[in-house]
């Protein structure tokens, strides 16, 4: 026998218990954004959006939802946990009585000290059951907690901006170092790497990658290799990254490195002695000259049978003269007179000579000056500066004539 009215009445009384606040007859939930709701004829399930929690950090915040009695009579309820004895998550209250059409808040809290230490997704359900004369009314509150291993934290200590000046032929500049530290929580392992942008040959780091446990640090030492570099400005940027989080701006460190290379400066009037460059290398020397300056070059080879060269360039870099020297155990000499004033470059090529020496001097005659007879025929092998002190009478007077590096004194 059909009793449609009786069935409708029973349905209305059995679908009243749920997590809800805006109850109407039946099962409803007052959901927040992202909640999942599943309703059945005698039960309902509210699934909280997955909680991502980093192991070892502060516990997640409390989750609060409304437990609603949609019936017109009071209901006593109890709750069970699955899996049981999950000590790091606790609902309050776990039991109680709801008045007719009443609502109570269920607050679920987490205990940081008891939270999982193994990564994974942990599913915990709380089933709230209301007593009923016919069949129980059930509402389920479901949690999925995704326990994530904490990320390591890259920190780098060192010079923020390296600018090094180097004169060709000088000892190599000292290196620089940066300390790579994992400042993340204890137990993490940092995978790091450093690259050059752009990649260069004149600067290198050791090591360029590694795995670093929490605390302590490792030095990444940079050194210069300047063989074959000509005068100019060179630059690159060292980029330190956490390779597990390469796009994390908080774990990205960039350090510019600039190298300024200058040619050695030759001062006319001095003598410059040096070693011939190794095979296939060259040495460039800058010199500021006045028109008419005569420069003498001497080269000898110790080992090797090819011919070293000296090339003279003007201030625009155009070739003025190239001298080719025969291999010789004795110094061979060649001279050049500059026609124009300005900065010129002298380039010395080994051209296969294993070892050897070069010598550069400047030479010009002294200006004609009215000097005492004993000094009239003075000439110099260097670019000397002469200062004459005028006197009214040489008799009984002290005459000083200064030649750079030497003082001639004569009393008449």
C-alpha cells in the first residue's frame, strides 16, 4: 500500500542534520569558496579544500564550520574520528545537543608538535551522528592535509659588485669568494648552482654547484685567467640559484664582475726591459710621445728559432712600422722616430720564440744651450730634461745644471 503523505513526512524529518547555517528543510551547507559538498538521503559530506602544510612550520590555522539541525525538534549528536587517535588534529565540540533548527560552530585545530614528519596527503574524517527514532542523521567533515617537506633556503654572502683593474704584465689580481649557505629549516638539503651571464674565459668559479645541508656554508672561489686579454673593459654576472626553486626571487642572487684591462705605460726617458711573450701571445705597451721622439728597440732570443716582431701603431690604431728581428742570442737593435704627437701603441709578438728579452729606450740630442766649456758636448742616451740657472757672472759663482738623475756643479 502506498502512503505518499507518510513518506514525504519521513523524508522531511530525516534530511535535516548537516553542516550548515542557512538551513531550509533538507540538507544544506554554508560553504566557503572551494568547499566540496556531497548530499545523500540520510547523510551529507563537506570536504574542506586541501590544506598544504610545510613540515616543521607553524600549524595550520583553525577551520570553523557550522553544524546545523534542520529539524523542528532538538537533536543530540556525537562524533567519531577516522582514523582514530589522530592526535595532531582536534575538533571542538565533539558532542552536544542542538536545539530545534539550531546551529553550533565546530572548530578544528592542529597541534604543531604532533603534526606529521613524513610528507604525504593525510585524510581525516569526523562523522557527526544525531540520534533519531527511525534512522540516524549523519554529517561528515572531511580534511585532506598535504604535508610537504620544507624547501631549503639559499643565502649567499660575498662582495656585491666586483670591479678589478689590471695592467697587462702585472701579477694576476687576487680572487674573490662567495659563501653559499642553506639557511632553511633543519634537515633540508639545498641544491644550488652558479652560472656566468655571459660565460667568460677570464673568470672562473670553483665549485659551480653542490648540495648544502642546513647551516654552515661552502666557499665558491673565483679566480682570474687573463692570458691573451687585450686592453678593454670586460664584464659578466654571477647568478646563484636554488636549482629546486630557480624562479624564486628570494633565492636568486646576482653579482656583477667587471674587469678593466690596461696596457702598461712606457714613459719616455726611461728604459723598459721585459720578457718576450710566450708563443702566439702578444704584449702591448702604450707610450705618449712628442713629434720627433726617437725610440730604440733591442731584442734577443734565448730559446727558439722564429723571428720576434715589434709593431708600432698610431693613436688611431693604424700600423706605422713593423720590425722583424732575427733570432739571436745577442741584442739586435732597431730605431724609429715618431712624426706626430700623441698616444701610440707598441705591440711585441713572440712568434714562436720560447724565451727572450726586449728593451725599449728613447734617445735624442740635447738642445743647444750656452753651457760652460766642460759641459758643451754633453749628449744623453735618455730623454733628459736640462734646467739652466742664469747668472750675471760665472766668476766666483756657483752654477747648477740639473740633468734628470744627475747634477753637475761647477764653480768659477
